[in-house]
């Protein structure tokens, strides 16, 4: 199994867990539930992607040094 896949398996639930602490109801307009959920998913995937790539690059760099 690829190391990035393993990282995604650990990072995505951690990001979901951390997003539960944010009150996003104030940010979005009323009665825009689906748009808020789509934005929430995009933010979740974007942060997960950035965190996984950070750890992967750190792992790859430390392997060469």
C-alpha cells in the first residue's frame, strides 16, 4: 500500500474531527444548506490534501538526508 494512501486514511478523519469544533452556521447565509455542505467538503479535501503532501514531502526529504 502506498504511503500517501495510509496518510489519507489517518488525515481525513482527523480533519473531519477538527472541523466539528468550528461553528460554520454564522459564515453562511440562511437556507443555503447544500452550498454550505459543498464548501465544507471542498475545504475538508483541500486541507487534507495540503496536510498529506506536507507529511509526505517531509518523509521523502528526510529519507534523502
